[in-house]
C-alpha cells in the first residue's frame, strides 16, 4: 500500500493525466463504435422491413395458390364436360349421318326406279343422280343402291325427254 503522505502533487497530476487520457480514449472508442451501431441498427431495420415484405408476399402467394387451385378445378370440370359433350356430339353426328344416309337411299331408290320404269334419263338427271349417289356413299351407303344406280347409268340419254 501507498502512504497518502508520500503522494506528491506531481503524482496526482500524473494520475489525473492518465485518467483524462483513459476517458479520452473511452470517448474515442465510443465514437468509433457509434457508426457501427448505427449500421447494425439500420441492418436490423432493413431486415425487419424485408421480413414484413416477405410475409406480405407469402400472403399474396397463398391467395394466388388458392385461386390457381380453383382455376385448376374449373378447368378439370370443363375438360370433363367437353369430353362428355364431344361424346354426345359424336353420337348425335352418327345419328344424323345415319338418318341422312337413309333419306338419301330412299331418294336415290325413288329416282332410280322412276328412270328405270321410264327407260331413259337426261344428262342433267344422271349428273344429279351421280351427285346424290356420291353423297350417299360418303355417308356410308351400301351396295344395294350401287346395283340399281349402275343400271340407271347404263340407260340411254334423252336430250329433251320427259323430265
């Protein structure tokens, strides 16, 4: 231990100078740390802002995901309906084709019988009959009409005969 009586004014001045130097050093370090603390605070604030923005975007993403799921469900439903509709249309088309073929067959049969009974046909009548016959076969007509049609095509042509 140091006896207080032995401390001189010079020692006190030296001690005060050391304390003043330490205090100045402390203030200098504090000032040097201040910008770093400010930067750290700014980074913390930026991170908080980014987290808020991320949370907001996650919410928006969730909303869009729900909407996309609804759209997917709707598209799947529409696709199923289109398949059903397509099948129905295909069946309806087949029925219409069958009905048209039957009507063409009857019309061709009537015309062919008329010309065979008469024994001739005009060139125009044969051309019309040929178009009907082609349409009948495109609809899937059978060979029964083919035989009678060929007989009519072999008939003599009348230029101005009884139409």
